[in-house]
C-alpha cells in the first residue's frame, strides 16, 4: 500500500507541472472506492492549483472546490504530456492543457472525490481522524508519550492506526522501531518519555530516508514519472526474516500483528 513517503513523492513529481493548468476533459472509468461526487463536465474549464498532501491523501484544488485523491492498496498517479489510451486498470483521467493526470489502480481501492473545500464534506470527514504530521515540529517525544498513555495494545499497532501520527505504515513502523530499539510487541502505554523521544525521532528519520529514496516499491508503486522507489533496498529489518541483524548479527524474526507482517531483532529491540 502506498504510504506517506510514496504519496509525497508522487505529489512532488507532478505538483509543479500541473499547477496553473486548465482542465480540458475528465474521463471516469470503472467505479472506485467512492463516487466522484460531481459531474465530470463540471470540472472542465477550471484551473488547477497547488497540490497538497494530508496523510496519505492528496488535495488538488480547483477554482471551485477540489479533488481529494487516495491511492488505495495498489494505485499510482502518472502525469504525461501525451498519455497513451487508457488501459483496463486506468480509472480516472484529468486531462489538462499541460498533460493528463491518470490514476491507475488494479484493485480499485483508490478514490477521487470532489469537495467544495478541503474543510467541507466529504473531504473533511475523510481527513477528520488523521493524526499529526510526522514532520510537524509539534510531533516530539512529549506529544507521543501523552498520546500513548491510554493505548494498552502493542506499540506497532498504535503507530499503524494513524490517529496519533500519520505516515508510519508497515515498512516504516518496523524500521522506526528498530532504529529506536523498541520491541514492536511492547505495550504502547508502557513507553517512557525518553523512549518516546527516541521513537518520534526515529519515525521522522525513517520517513525522511524513505522520501530521499523515492519511497518503497514492493509491487505496484510508481511516481508520476513512472519511477519506482528504492527504500526497500535500504531496509534494516523489513523483509529480512532469518537474515543477520545489521547491528548484532542475531537472525531477524518475523511475526504477524493485526494481519500484518512484523520484522524485528529480538536482541536489539527490547520490551
């Protein structure tokens, strides 16, 4: 699933090129997770503003309202000056005088939804439960410690929930917990302030590394240029079950938490 780094890489790869473009046509293919919520024709003639990201959502403002986009489980956006004819998995085209922004999504869990404003429904409702952005200066050890006080489940599950901090998807949660030396099974509410400070810093550092690497591509992800991410090749624990820890040499373990694979070093990461 594309996570925060992949969505931000996508935004950066097309945002500047589409800003100021005028919508010439809109093509809607097979139904996505939610309906568009307006007639495609009503978008024609409008000028595109500056794309923004909130969590794993992209907001593409128009002169009258805007589009909230989500890549779902397997989606990707591509922006081409001369787009090829749409294929069976190409479900939305925003055709502009500078090129076509196309959503490709084999599993159709993605979405393109119109809203009158980012703080109006349905956009406001979809964004309401999101936690703080990881690069927000307010996201620090004190914030994390306070947010975890009533979380008695495993710390990895608390990170994945997205209502405390956005962006720590499965790969990045595993990597951040390793960097912080915290066992993913540790009870969230048991983490001390110093450990929360290390974890908050590790989340930011991990996501920054992922952004620099263009995100992670395990199956489908490509940015708007069609480029794959490379962070998966830098992973220290994720996907390395049975291989030696890069720090201590202990074999990396794989367990399942909440139906998601978790990778960790049983020696370096403590409860």
